């Protein structure tokens, strides 16, 4: 099996799992995978079409990525891989996208995918994967009126795997019109400082060097949201890890100092109390 077909199969398998999780209702969700440099020569033998990009993307000049199409259903993607997971190439001058003329249109969130993959390539990554899905608990949590900074802190404290698996943490973006280049630009900028971006009231995006890493980000942050909602329901507040716990996790805790604020238990503070 060549790399193109292997990538299609991996995307289809991941899509099926996301659908089974209830995170890709109807035609929700989209996935892209940036192929290694020089691995795409066999794709472009047929008739192609080109479209101008609204902004130049030099980071992806001459690069190809596989992406799901508009209207594709994750629950059926594994059986429609040849038509609903398509290659897209950025021209050598970074000014145009190239597609096979017979292919369907890529996902309506194409702008986000191409700009985030470009940001990953700009880091020096030769491969990258982006997964966008409508995970249930994070959709609910992100609809809160709490400030983004407070939600980001709560997610980072929700359980130890966050700081272990996602060194850059998470970012929450306020709701923007789906499918726009403005949304793509803001999302790519957010990924400069994070491994996972949450579109408030819309969905979650995980970025990694491969699909496993991208899915890890989605799964661990969705688990964080579920924990936070359960804590809020049970205790009227987010609980999470205290400052000392976080420092123990990173191996820098050496005991309280005079400067550290302590709560009634004598331990450094945790997340701010959010009363119901």
C-alpha cells in the first residue's frame, strides 16, 4: 500500500472512531494530513484545476496534503475514501491551490486547515495532522460566559495528562463565522502557543505531527471538559490540580515559600472558585 492510500485509510479509521464517539454528527468534522516532502509525485498525473489563494502561503510551497471533502460523513468515510479524502497541493509560488479536476470541493473549513498546516510547516515539521470535531462536553463547556483565560487555566488543571501530553496547553477563541479566512488566521495564530484550540460554541481542533498526536489532543481535552462539568455539577466549582500539584508534576516543587499564598488546607491555591 502506498503512502496516499495508507493516509486515506488512516483518516477513514479515525473518522469512524470520532463518529462512534458522537463527535461528528451528520457531516460535522474535518481532517487533514500534510504529506512528507516529495511523496506526492504519483498523484498529479490527471487533469488539474487551480484557484488563487486570498493570502500567499509560502510555508506550503510545493507541498501536498490530504483533506476531507465538504459534506462528507465521518460514519461513512472509510467506504468512500477515494472520493471524500482528496489531495490538495499549494503551487510552487505559494499563491494558488491545485486540485484534481474530477475531485469534490474540500471541507468548508479549508482555510483553517491550510493556514494551520502552514504554521506547523513553519515550525520545521515535515508532516502534520489537524483534526476538527464537535466533541460534546467541550462544546458545552465552551458555551460558558466565563473568560477564556479562566477556562484555559481550568482545563490545564483538570487532570495530569494535560501538561504531560500538551506542553503548549489550550486556547479558547471567541465564536467567529465558520469557514472564513478570518477564523483560519486567528486559529493558526492560536496554535503558535497551543496544541489544541477550542472554537467557542463550535468545536475543538487538535494538531500533531501525526494523526495519533492530533487525536490525543482532542481526546484529552474533551476528557478535561467532561471532568470540569462533573466537578461543577457535584461541587459548584472547578476543583482540579492545585499549584503545588502542577509543580510536582513538572518536578520543580520544593515546598512552599513565604511568597506563596496558602488556602485553609495549608496548600498553594488551585483554580478560582466559580459559584453556581
